[in-house]
C-alpha cells in the first residue's frame, strides 16, 4: 500500500496540474465544500493517525484541542525542520510531491480555524524551499490558498519560515520561540501549543509526513486508513535505510513492519551489503537505540516494543564500523546542538564530547570511564527537554555493548 | 545593497526577524554590532534581543570571518560512506586539525547532518556544498575554492 510515495517520480513537483491530475486537492475541496471542521477532525481522529515527528501523538486529538480553545487567531505550522542525523524523509516528500504536504496543511488549518500557516523548513533545504515557494504560488493561483478559498469564506495564508541551522528548533516550543524572534529554546509545558503556542495563541505543529497522510484520509475515509498498518498505529510510514545495507534510501512500509524485514527483504534494504556483517541497527536517528540482531523482529509501531521507531530511520552498522568515530559523531552532534538553556545538558554534552575526542585519539584518561556513567545518568534524568535524554541513548547502549572493547 | 535597502523590503514583524538576519548576512557575510543596531531600530526591538537571537543560530555569524571555512558532516551515514578518510585528506592537505582553530588561514569544522545523507559524504567549502566527496576529490575542491 502506498500513500506517501505513490506518485513520486510520476508527477512534476513544479507543476500543480500534474498533482491535480492524480486527484490532488480533491480532498481539500471535499473538506471545504462537504465537511464541517468538526467532521474533518472526527475523521482524522477515527483514522487513528499518529504524529510522524517522533512522538506518535494522535493527530486528531491535538487538532480537537486547538479547535476547541477559543481564540481570535490560531496558527498551523508544518514542521519541516528535520535535522536528525540520518533522516531525510520530509526533505524527500517536499522534493517529490510538495503539494501533498500543502494540501494536508490547508485541511488542518481549515479544521482548527487558523488563518495563518507556516512551513518551517530546515535552512539547508534550499532547493526544497524553492520547490515549496513555487508550489505555494501555484496553489494561490488556483485559489487553494488565500481569500475565499475555493469560493468559500475561508481565508488562509501560508508562508515559509526558513531555519538557520539549529536542531533544537525541530522541537515544537523551540520552533515557536524562533518564529517569534526569540532564541530557539524550548518552553516549559504545559501550556501545550494547541492551547497557547505562537504569540500565545492556539497553535498546531505537525510533522510534514503527518500532514502528507491527511489528503488520503479525507478522500478514502478513516476506515480504509485505519485498516492499513497495525492496531494502534495505522497507516504507512517512510523508513530511511542507511549504512551497510544493499539498497539505501527511503522505503514506504505499513507501520508494524519489523526492522528485520526492512533490512533484509528485497522490497526494502535487500540484506547486508556484500562483504558486510551485521553489528547493530540504530533506529530513529542519532538519538535512537542500538538494536542487536536478536531483537530486530519487533514490529515498528508507536508505543510498542522495547525501542521506539522515532522518526523512522534505520542506520545499519557492520563489524567494520569504527565505533570510536561513531561515538564521536553522536557526541559532536549533541554538543553542538544543545541549546544551552539548562546546565546538565549544556555541560554534560560538552564533557561527553571532550571524552569522545580523547577516545577517538586513543588518549582515554583513567577517570573518563567513571565520568561517562555520571554524565549519561545526568543527561538521562535531569535535563529540561528531551534533547538531553536523546544525547545519552546511543552512548548508553554503546557502553553496555562495547564498553569493554573501547576501554579494554 | 545597503542594509537599509534590504530591510525596507521586509515587514518589521517578529516572524520576519530571522529572514532579515539572513538577508543581511547574504550581503555583509556577518551580522556585527553595527548591523544588529540597525536591525534593532528597524524592528523596534532592544539591541540585546537581536544579538542574543542572532548568536543562537549555527548559520548566523556575528563576527567577521577572516579564515577560509571548510566544514564536513560528522553524521553516522556520512561516516559509513568514509567521511573520516575525507576529513583526514583535508587535514593533511592543509596541515591542520578539524575542530582546532590554530591555523592562520583555514578552518576545518565538523557540521551536523545536512539531510543529504543519501548523497554523502558532504563537505561545505565557503558556503558551497559538495556531495559524494571522495578523498581523491579533495585536492581539486580545495584548490578551486581557496
Ligand atoms: C530535540 C527534538 C527535536 C525534534 N525535531 C523534530 C523535527 O525535526 N521534526 C519534527 O517534525 N518533529 C520534531 N520533534 C518533535 C516535535 O516537538 C513535535 O512533537 C512534532 O513536530 C509534532 O508533530 P507530529 O505530531 O505530527 O509528530 C523534535 C522533538 C525534540 C524533543
Ligand atoms: S536539554 Fe539541552 S536542548 Fe533541552 S533545554 Fe536543556 S540545554 Fe536546551
Ligand atoms: S549524515 Fe551527513 S548529511 Fe546526513
């Protein structure tokens, strides 16, 4: 079943007509002409759609909260910040079928009553930014965006907001701060954005992939959608396969598919690259857990199993992988991207990075091993936002699995 | 173009602040104190707020860069495509160490994943992105840019 990749390479992303020919914007038309906002939200709730940004929060419930919070102004933001190492699924949707995201965004904004929407895009995605600019312009030309959309009283404006290199701005409250012209530091929750978000108004932040599912749900109905995937996690998901597999890239598979299938099935990764022996798979980007061969057979779904699927990336490390470089890679990333708001993360990621540099140069000090444990505990338990916890996940697993190898 | 001319094209609303900084940086290469002051005036915001905002982002420079800048992605997928060898080649060619700012003319830094993992290893030289870089390409890339 293909929902997200169906028309990739078939349609021309620079021509709205080629999207419309495949039935594009029919869902928006249906949502505006045949459905009330309540009905749209009801349908999304019934579909069981869960957020693809990593946390898997039920999308319909979130929309409902924003819709029911009384306010003159509301905002809808598509999160295309995507800066987790090893993840490029949202970038690829924007590249191959930008209108699918825009249509989902417009349906969402209509449902909650937002007049202003943003697409918050990773600052490095320059080409995708241009594609989206063109797509928005063409959608305005067809009256899908702007005043009296499709002849109705609905009026939604959509702007692109380009980031400037900050992983933390993918976190929704940090993202909102940066749109307001403040440092991209996370806010204390509650209040949650659907109640008080951008400029203090009810705001929905949804991942780009989440939104790309919405046109299908509106067109084909919640029931059809909810039968794809597994109970509790319906629909398909984009998985990114990188590392020592035969076929790297993006694959669409029903939720509930196992990493085993994704790595070895010829539909997806097609097995290990020739001459490579499996060591572990890291699931969910640099903040993902390290999964050994014996545990690959758990279904990748939300809230199930021992490990999260996160944003759906699988990085396969093989026995020739230089673990010291990999440890440095994780530490380097989180130390650079810690926003600095809270001490345990700011200092913890920095010290871990210093140790990682020593490990890489084979200059480990006696006290480093003990310190690593302290730092990892502190990151896992005391930081203000999840980034601090993320920084400790892969390292903790690596210490358990390869601590002896690394420290002798 | 003068900073003033760039700014008048942008509506002074908070959600346009980052856009203004980026546009100013494109012209001026960095946002120093003088630029911050002008932007603060234009947006009617305190200078400290502009500076604190500008200094937050990896891609906004608040100091003049005198060295030639080379950056290499440190992400896992790029690593698995041999980015470490590429980094070593650059270090050897320029006689410096990544992350160490001691060289008078060049600076080699690690950079977070750019989302171009399928086209890695990714190297950025003076703002220009190079994909699928192999150690043997390093010479040409560096020479044509520096
Ligand atoms: C450190 C951190 C980074 C995040 N980065 C992203 C991101 O790049 N893209 C994204 O969609 N969500 C990201 N999230 C999750 C968002 O906070 C938010 O939950 C998500 O955008 C909600 O959309 P969804 O419900 O459609 O998943 C991040 C969260 C954290 C804690
Ligand atoms: S955990 Fe890290 S990223 Fe999160 S608020 Fe603290 S310093 Fe910032
Ligand atoms: S890991 Fe290098 S671009 Fe993603």
